[in-house]
C-alpha cells in the first residue's frame, strides 16, 4: 500500500479496489452494537484543518476514533503564513508529537505534498485548494458501486465548476482508474484550459449528456464566480446547468444524482431533486466514514516502523 | 491471505498425509461431541484463512456422526491483530456469525495451527465485541508449542513439537488444492 | 596594481594566446606578450571571455538585505563570470528617485566586485500611475539608461507610450516586464495541461504576448527603443521576429531557466520552481533556444531573484516567484549548447551595448578595459545551494551537474575571482 494519499492518482486499480472492499467490510462493522475497533490503538491521527470544513473533519475524526486512534484536532482556521506559524513550523511540531498520520485540509493546492516532505507519518489530503480531494472521490466511487453494482463501464457526468473543483479532479482520476467513463459538463469558462489532457470527455450541453448517464454528479458553484464573469447570472447558470425535476426526467430510470455538498439549492440543484430517492447525498455522508476508516487502516496498518 | 502454498517435492517433511489429516479431523469432531453433550448449543467459528474450511469440515463430520447440524461461521480478526505494525496491512475478510447470534452459546474457535497464541487472543477480543457467549473453546488441527500467552486448546488434532527455526504448513484442498501438513525449515 | 600575464587562454576565435593585463587595461595580446614582474596565470585549456553582463539582476538592497545585499549579489555575479550587472528597481524603497539609484550605485562601487548599474523605475513606486523622475535618474551619478517597473508590467498603454517617448531625450530604453495583469490575477504557473491537473491558477502565454505586440507597435509609432524582459513563449518569439523584420527597435532577453526547465517542475509543488513569468512547456523552451540562436532574442539575462527561506519553504501559492541565476547562468547556457562565441555575444557583447555599458562587452585587445573571465570548459560541477555566495538558497538547479566552471574574473584589471574562489 502507498504511504500517503495526496492524489487519487496515487491509487492504481488494485489499491483503489482494495480501499473500496475494505470500506465495505468497515460498513458491515458499523452495524454492530460495539462500533469501536482496537486496530489503531496507540496511533495518533492529527486533523490539520486550515479551512473550515466541519463535515470533512468530523468524518475523519469519527473514522479515526472508531479504529481507536488518538485524535488531535489542530484547527488552524483563519491563519495564513503571513500571520503566525508557517506550515513547515507546524509540520515540525507534529513531527515532534509523533503524529502517525496527518489529515490536512488547506486552501493552497499542493500543501499536502509540501507537508509530506517534512513529516515521517502518512499524509492524507482532505482537500487542497483547487487541486484534489481523494477521499471524497473514494466515497463517491463507493456510493456508485453500492447503488449500481459496478464502476467498470459506468457513464458518469460531472457537472458545473470543474475549473475550481478538487472533487472533479479526484473523481476524474479515480473513476478512470476504475473503468468508468466520465463526461465533464459546464460552461466553457468553468472547464480548465488543458482539460483535453484529462481522461474524460467534455460537453457544454447538459441536456445532451443526461440521457446516457448512469450517474450525474452536480458540483457546487459559488455565486461569487459571477463577479469574475464566469457566467452572466445565477438565473442563466441554473437554467443551462442546474438540475431540476424537469431535467432529471431525461435521465435513465436507474440513474443516480450525487452532490459532494454543501449544496447551493436553487443554483446547481433544485430542492426536489436533492431530496428525491435518486439522490445519494445522505448516503455519501455515511459512506464517507467507512471509506476514511479504510484509508486510515490501509495507510497506517501498512506502515513498517 | 489465502495464497496457495507451492507444494514442491523438496519442501520439507510430511507430518500428516491427506488420509491422516481426515482421521485427525474426525477425531476432533468426536472429542467435541463427547465434551459438549452432542454439540448442543455449539457454534464453530473458523479463523481465516484455513480455520474457515476446517470449521466447515468439523461441522459436516459432526452432522455425519450425530445427525445434528452445527452452525459454522467465520471470525475475521484482522482489525484486532497486534502485529499490524510489524506485518503490514492485510485485506479484510468478512465475519459471518450464525443467524441467531452467539449470545449464551458455546463458541468453538477453529484454527489450523496454534503457535504463540496471539491469533487466539485477537479472536477473543473480536468475539467480545460481537456478543457474549456462555463458553468459548478452541479447536486446532496442530499445536506446535512456543506459546507466548496463557492460552491452551480444548481440542487438539495433533501435537507437533517444533523448533523455532521450523514452520508448520497446513494445506487444505479448499485453499491449497490438496490436504497435507508439512514441517519446513525456515529460510 | 598587480600586472598579470595570462598564458595560453583560448580567446573566442579559438586560438590560444597570452594576455598582459596592466593598469586596468589589456596591455598586450599575443604569444610575445611579456611583462616584467607580472604575476603569471596559467590559463592553458581555459577560455577567455569578455566579462559577462547581466541586464536583469535583483540585488534586494535596500529593503530585503536578509535575502541579498549589493555586496553578496556582486560576489555571486563575479563567481558567475560577470563584471557588470544591472540592478532592478523593485527594492524597498523603490529605485524611482536619483537618491535611491545613487545609493545602489555607491554600494556597488564600495563592494567593488562588479559594476552595479542601477535600473530606474518607470513609474513612482512601481504603481503604474505616474512617471518617476526619469530625467533626474539619467543625470544622477548613477547615469541610469534602462528604466523598468520589473516585477510589474507598465500595463497602462498611454503611460507606456509616454515613457517610451520621454526616455528618447537621454537615449534611454524601457525594459518591459510583459504581463497583462488582468489576465494573470492569482496566476501561479503556466496555464496548460499541467496547471489544469495541479489545480494551480494559470498564467496564460497570451498575457505576455499581448503586451509585447502592443508595446512593439507603440515603440514603432513613437520611434523609441524597447527592451522585453524574460521572454518565455513561442508566441512572443513570433511577435518579436515580426517586429524586428518591420524595423522596430526592439530587443529581448531570455533567462537561463526558461532555456532549460519546463512547467512539469511544478508537479512537486516545490516553490523553488515558481517564477514569473512561469516555466513553460517544452515546445516553448525549444522555440526560445532557436530564437536565441537566430538572434530574434538578443541576450541571456539571469533575472537573479533571491528570496529568503520563509518565502520559499512554504505552500506554492504563498511563495514569492523567482530563482537565483548569477552563479549558474554560464553553465546552464553552456548545457543547452551555446558555443563560446555565442555566449560572448549573448551574455556580454550585446547586453553591454543595450545597456550602454561601454567599458564592458569588449573582446580582449590592446587598450580595452580588462573586464574578462576565464572559464574551464572541461570542468563540471554539481550545484549545492549551501555553497552559493548568494544570501539566498533558491536555486532550481540543486543537485544538477553542469558543465563549465569560472576560474577567474577580472574587473578593470583586478581579479575578483581566482582559482574559482571570490578574492574577497
Ligand atoms: Zn520581471
């Protein structure tokens, strides 16, 4: 197994499948009365969050605690290099504390890669800037597999602000590794220059993509993007790229609707779609804990001291 | 886990042949029947990898001798091991318990080789998180000695005194394609 | 003053000869050159080049003496074979008055390791709003001829036009850092495949090319000289070729790092590879090498940009852009295949002419100021950041083994480097 999980590209098909299979066993254990496992007793997992993300932090915290790891929450919210301690100083502190794993969330792309050069423990990327969010991609893949029974050959449409989305980047890489066919959909302004090199197709036309999609994943689109002229108005965006009940009818019967959260209801997804039985949004949260348990177990269990 | 062991001709000394192994399994089945009043309220839980087919064989033999069905399940202990740091991550296997659970039952853990006792300790820990059996017992095909914990087996197929430089390999058709027990010098 | 007799150096036309250096000038050239009491330097197998001239150096003093000083930067320059460097204006305070440029000029004289020629800011505080007192800087003791807001682009086309026109009065030249700022808001690296993958905001080639095209047309319109700093894209090369064919008086520089390194270096997220303009894909690197060979790009300039450790040992997005260059430039350009004559042209003769540094950039001949450097063409060396003379460590070449080593540098007849070591 790999030492760090910095990018979804760190996982080959065998390792990715191992994570998903392990997560499935973890999910079985979650049904027991005694949920706690002794596996990582005596290990220290640090949650180093430079960005406010209660959902992701709690998910990692629950995962680590169910495996009996000691969890230290190191919230660096609001701090930047300009004021206070630098990432390197923090890394050296964590190193001195003997952190076995550091889960890092940071607004700067590549911050986990830097951290990995300064600490001996495993580094888990819990979202870095506009780069990647590999455990989100794993839990999305897990959810797809659980709902649809397979990933190989699945048609997945990822819709919205691909340019700024770490979820999209990680999903494209992981889904491609696992044999799914990804189509990225959005206004041309929100698809990055250089997207042609990704293992995915692109489209500007959501209505044309929906009839063949097994999965449609709606990305969060921040209203402020309008101010930078990525699109003219919220109304025009949601008319062209939002998923509402009318548009959802274009999907095949079996298709599911995903969203990494937090949602902008009324922007990229309408409330009735978000709450429909085809939406997996609640499952995604539950699956997040199982997937993160699997990742922690495989990364930490695999360490040779 | 479950890697088939290569069975080359020069690979050590045969301790039990296929026929002998079958007789040993029968003997354990008889011992269980004797000591448990016909295996009433018993559940056999195999410890992966080779404990699982052994538990199934024992259940089948008990049913053949006595006519009563004994449930055989699987207890995966991977997450309870204390040697993860040393031996690295393994893939998890499923745990499957009898449909009506293990509470108040006599649970017999089944494994192929009893050595340090650490596997059994992990199994006891795992069991504790799953329910509250009335009695827990242990059945092993081979006891090779060298215990590191105060653990003993209730049913032993064969005692094989070994040196620490040796290793005992139990091969079972379900996993390895043949039935045999071998003693090898470690390299 | 010591007299030196350099014996057996190959001058760039290829022949080995002896050079007598006395009273700050080359006194004699040829196998019969002799000097009574001269200290003899055995230069057998070495190449003698006119001392290198850098049109683009950041010395950081005043303001960031923790990263570099005029003295430490001068020492790095001398070790790299330079005898003159042009110090960029983005110091703190900005070199936008006669006072600051004279201060830098005097610090350079005091260090005495290379000639430090200050560059003056085009606009007050590099703010791009009002012209700085360009004439006062030109007539100061520093005799400024190159003006640049480098680090920033003179983005306002009207202001750029005025600057180009105004400096004609004293034969000045505006050196433009070509970067349309509205196209590079938040930019971190070249915009392309790699930036898309790494999730780093892209710096599109067009942001450079659009400014070069605009400024070439402005220079043509007002009949001025224009210099383009650190050209980094194939598209820029095409525009420069077109402008030169049209007779526009434009010159251009390329950095050693843009001739050697590509944008894939960003994959490590190690900010030692963060620079502005950013490292580009290999197709651009190839076009830049060809343009230099062809003369569409006139000179190699280092854009030596020292940065303190805390500005580089951090997240990519928070790091300052820039790389050390003075001590590695000669070896890097040699590694990409420049001949010794091309090196003399692109790193000495032409930059001296563009910068109006009349004492520099001349091949050794009787009566010429003795600014020259001796290079061992057969030596190789491995770049160790800790061993560099710069106060900073941000070299992108750490661990690389490069060809050619500077053995000695002479500034007006005095050695600043001997046996590969700084004299002081
Ligand atoms: Zn610049």
